[in-house]
């Protein structure tokens, strides 16, 4: 039976505040899905507010400060940093809790136009930092808040390079807050390289453009994991035209719904119920897209969304998963 048919039958009144992304993207849409599900399960005078954000550290901070009750953040490593007080977070936040993780397959990738890569003989990331080519690189803002730009800078630093070095080589950073302008600059030839995430939408813009993906060497990936908790993930053969073997790089996957320990169990339990019971409603937005081109890596598996890694589950979410046999 649709939850909507039960509207008004509950005496539970909630005033829910959530935070998503820029407003017309996936994280904000996921907040709307949660608000919709909770609305039909609570009293008619319940209220819902969805805040826009960047989807990165600012969303986690909004939860920890009490501005919102729940927020999505991506990739999951951003929450690892918050919990431990690493990287973009100066202090640890042991009261950070997870509710669920939604499947999302993404990578942070350094791609160079194949012709440009041949011109400068670039085959690895080490080639890039040692040969100092004057590339125009499209990426995200490096302003301390955009997690993509922050992560790009950390990779450069791990190789002994600073953000400013590129301009000293005669190159240029082309930056924007969201991925689409950067991807478009690369697709149109206004940029020689693209260092970004959101790889599932790249083919829509770049088509059959020939790329050279520069792998990050394993010792650097291990260093980034030890310092910041970044994890390795590969671009697989078939992901892009011309990729014939795995290309190691940084994992940028998963949409993690976070809350704080103090949020009432009853509310967190209810939100968890929506995530599991109404998952097909949200999936329907994505199923018309090929799986590797879909931002949501469907289907949402109930037994997987409770696997939130190092981020401990909120007790209200934990109780739901255990009562429904999803955790032992």
C-alpha cells in the first residue's frame, strides 16, 4: 500500500531539515525523496525544509552545527575526514553518524587530450609533474570548500607540486563550481585536460574524443590513504574509448546520508524506513539511463546501504537494519 494513503493517520509531528546540493542535481533530489516519504508517514502539520549546498564539507558542517538534521555528502571519504579530523577538517567530530549510503560509482580522473598527451609524451602522472607541460586544465574551484578542487590539490602536493606551479609553467587552471562547465571546456577544445569527477556524464559531452588517462602511482595512492583516507579505485577497460587496462586513481563514490548522534532515534528510524521501503520511487528517476551513465548506480540494495564503512551508524538506523534482518 502506498504510504500516501496513510497521510494524517499518524500523530507524529516532525519538522525536518535536510541539505542537498546546488538545487537541481542528485543530492537535492534525494532530499526531496526523503521529505516526500516522511511527509506521508507523519502528521499533516509536519514541515520540511531543504537547504541547498555544495554537497561536500559544508553539508557535514551543517549537520554538526545543528543547522540541519540530515545531509548528503559525496564522496564518502569526506565524512571519514570529518570523523577523524583529517584533511579538510581541522578537528575530529566523533558525534557524526551515518544513516545510509546510496550506490554511486565515480572516480577523480586526470584525462588529457590524446593529441596533446602525444605532443608532450605524457603517459603517467609522474610524466606530467616532471615534464611541466603548459596545459590548460579544467577542474573545480580550489577554494578550500569544493572537495573536488581540494582533492586535486592534494594529489599535486603528493607529487611535490603546488597549485601555482602550473601557471609558472605557462599553463592555466580553468575552474568552475560544478562539473559541467569544466567538462564542456574540455569537450570543446578550450582545455587540454580535464581533472575531475562525475565520470558517468563525461561521454555525454565528449563523445568519442580520444583521451589519455594518467594513472596515479600506487605509492602515491598509499600516501594519500594514510594521510587523508582517500581510497584507490580504477578506471576499467570500456569506461572510456581507448582504455584497455585498469587505470588507478582516487575513488570518488557513494552518496552518504549523515546525521549527528543527538538526533532522536525515532526520526532517524523513520528516515531509514523511507530509504529502504521507498527506494524504487527514487530509482525510477535513473533507470532509463544506461547503468554506467547513471549518477545513481542502481539498484539500491537494502543490505548494501547500511554498509557505511568507518562512519558508525546512528542507533535509530542501526535498529531498523537489525529488525529487518539487514545487519546481524
